[in-house]
C-alpha cells in the first residue's frame, strides 16, 4: 500500500478505495460469491462495448471474434471480468489496476483459462507519461472512485490514438441514483459492501463530456443500464439517471 | 472414436433430432461443437429403427429452416391443411382450417428418419468432424472451468458446456443427480403407417376415443401415420393379433372415409408417461428435449417443445460466446432455465389435462367437453389463439423461431 499512497500523492488514485477492493479481490471470479451482481451486470456492459467498438471500427457483432486485432486498454480491470471476455472477442488487451493484488488475481485466472492479457499494476497517468496509445481505452466503474476526475480523464484521453475511442461506465448523481445505488444496492440488496460508493463523487454525463471535450474527445453515444427486478436481468435503456455508459471518439 | 482427447466449446450428448438440430445451430454460428452419439446415424435412418413421424409445427419448421436442414426434408414433408378434432363419433367437432390463420399450412408431417438424415447431412456439411458416432459416455466430470466427458473406449472430450440430449432416460441427467417428476398413463402408444385408396387432402384427424386419442396424420402420397392410444390392459391383445385381425381393429377406429386400408411396415408400441426434470441445468450442464421433459403425444408437441429448447439454448450460448463469456457459466445457464422451464411446464400441464379430460367415457364429462369443443369452434379469436399455440408461435420466442438469424 506504500506504493499506492505514494501514487495518490501525485496522481488520481484514492488509497482507501484501492484497499477496499483489494480485500475482496480473490472473490472476483466466483459467479455465486460477493461479485454475483457484477457477473449478472457484465453481459449488458460487454454488449454495449462490443456494439460501440464494432460500429466505430467497422466490425460485425455477430462474429465470434469481433474485436480481432484491436489494441484495448482496460483501466481499473479488477480481477479481469471485462479484460478476459474482450480478449476472447479477439482484442489484444492491456489490463491495468492500481491494486497489486487485483493484478495477481487477474493474472492467475487468465493463465488458468489460457487467455493472453498484458496485466500491469500501474495507473493511467504512468502509461500516459510513457507515451502509449490504444485503439480504445475502457474504464468501467472507475471514474466514480478516482480522487481527481479531470486529471484521470485527461490521462485516459491522452492514451487514445487519433481515430480511436474511449468507453466509460459509471453512476449518475441524481436523487434516483442515491436511492438505487446507495440505499438499494448497499443497504437493502447488500449487493455491495456499505461504503463502496460515495454518491457525491458520481459524475453527471455533462461533466464528463465537458472534460473530454477539452481533451479532444467528442461524445458519440450514451446509454442507460437498467435493472429489471422482476427478471433479475439488466438491459440497455435510455434512462441515464442511475447506471450509464458513455462512448467518446477522437477524430 | 479413437481413444484421444478432443477440445470443444459445447459437447452435445445424444444425436437424436434435438441434439442434431442444436449441433447444426451452433456449428453454423461458429461454435466448436461435438455431437456424441452411441449409434451410427445410418442405423437410425433404417425404417425398422423408428417408424414414427413427427408433426413439425410452424415454429419448429422455422428452426429447421434457420439451421439449413429443412430443404433436405421438404420433399418428405406433408403439409397439414386441415385439422379435425372430434369426441368419439359425436357429430360435434372442432375444425381448424389453415385459411383461418392465413399463414400457410399449420404444420407438416415428416418421418423421423427423414428428419434425422437431413440434420446429419447438414451437420456434416457445416463441420465434417462435428458428429462423432459410436461414442458411449461412461462418466462426466463437471468442474469449475471445464467439463470432461469420458467415453467407454477411453477417449475424452473436454468442453465448457455439456448438453444432455440423450432422451427420456438421460444418463447425463441421472449422473448429475437431477430428479424428475413422472408418472405413467395406463396407456400404450401404438404407431404404424397405412396406405389408403383415397387422397387425404392434407387433413389430420384427432379422435378422442374412450381409451385415449386416436390420430390420423397425413403423410406424403396416399399414406397416413397412425398414433393410436390404447389402454394398457387391451393393447397387448391388439398387438398380438395377426395382420388381418390388427387391420380389422384399426379399421373400426379409422373408418372408411379414405377407402381400403393396408398397414405398411412394422407396428411399434411404447408405454406413455409424463416426465419433467426438476431443473434443466446443473454446473456446466443443460438438458434439452426428452431429457428435460417427455409428454403425452395427444397434441403432437413433443419434438416441438424440444426444438424450442434448442432454439433458446442456441441463442443463449451464441449470445454469451459472442461477448467472450462462458457458455457453461451460471449466468447463461440460469437464463436458459428461466426461459424454457415455465413454458414447458404449461405445455405439460395442458397435454396432461387434455388426456385426463378426454380419455374416458363418462357421460357428464362427454357433454361438457363436447359443449366446450363446439364453443371453441364458434369463438374465432379463442380458436386462433389455440391454433397459434399449437403452431408454436406464442410467448417469448427465440430468434430462430421468429425466422431471424441466430
């Protein structure tokens, strides 16, 4: 954690946030464990990513490897729940997480599955400093946890090659999201440990778009991710008031 | 199969009609699939193996078209243009005419062996190695990441999802410890093919006789398939009759509206019963078709609901794999279970209820059900709904049944 504390001093990582996730990292991959809600949420997020990337890069979403050859960066990759499926879809994936333990879990799992992913315990800012560039930069459920939203988004934007794209998933700052994401998910359903989220840090789509615009990215699409309590499934919707995803492009 | 190890995404245990159709659907979408069947398909397409026919409802035809197997069986498919349902020899009957729906024939009658051959040929065309004949699975290990099937000859198949398509007495289901709810009807199904002097005009007949339903299903040419439900205590005597005696008993039930009758080929018989698996899924395992449910042939829906399982499981599997996710994982299997089990439970209850309602000769029930049939016959919207149900066109339909690409 000394390293994380040091990074926090000059970067966007919040040390308390990192510790909270590292403690439960080993459970990432148990579909019936603590992360069960995330496993249920995953298909709708992956479908959005795949469809947006296919549209941007002229691929067919009906292929078994629609992202063949694309170089993708997954920031805040956790145990690899998004990075592995992206690699199975054919992408060359770099997975980055500030927590060493998450990277250890993700590496071990990918090795067991025989999936090749370049996992690194580092941050967006370090990569940007090293001058790396990707076809798309993906950060799902990250921006609501970072200490400095603008600095984080600017670092991500710098990692997108011209013609490339960026995808984010996060929570909106609305009365409804307070009710659903904090009261509902943490207190009633207990999907997430209490204190996982700080509602005040949830960014509005307009706030993200404004920062990205200054960094040379144009907002291309947004979609809501809505939970249906009757079926227990998540679906894509137009309602951005709680969970939403955002796709931006660098022309 | 030579003793060795095969790797694939999905291993389908059982190369019957449901298993072969699933194999075609998955292979067509680029999934690495293996269909493991103990008997060579050539043995199963022999007329002595299975003389049964299947009523292919419109929804099932859409599935067979989607997997590309329909053209090869179309020449052997007799369109059903008309369905007449009657209670014994009562003058009141329910008459379904395809013109009332306005979407072509209500279904087709096809011999099972023609369906099997078309599916096996299609699967071989999609992936020459997909059908593995002569493999008997002795044991299955279903682990956290993969499942491994061990064949009796020592060969192994490693996959992410095992599909049990091994029929009513499914060994895969039993191995997984999935229990079933089942009961026998005190009825035997007698099946044979007849030739008749006059043309059937594409009309199917279902007669509710006191012993159980007696169906005459039009086949290509001047032939019809008989599905004759008989009481268990009478059936052995009928089956023991010589050719002339059997023909006479058959004629009493069939009537003379198609002229002289002649039984062609062997007469088959099998006990009738209902079976429903308590769950359709376990770790890395999904049940389809008769392995999940076996119903009374009263409404001719057995394979039709099996093909709905196939269409739903193929869609869940392909959607899951196109997202780089695990087709044998809990999220995918749960989606399949929630999609199919309630629908099948309804069909099981309806066919069971119909059989109980009609397989007797109690006067008050006769009056009630005759009034019911006549009422349904007059209520056009209700009749259309029943027809669309029987055609498999109602409910949350998989893409292949809606005629869309997988």
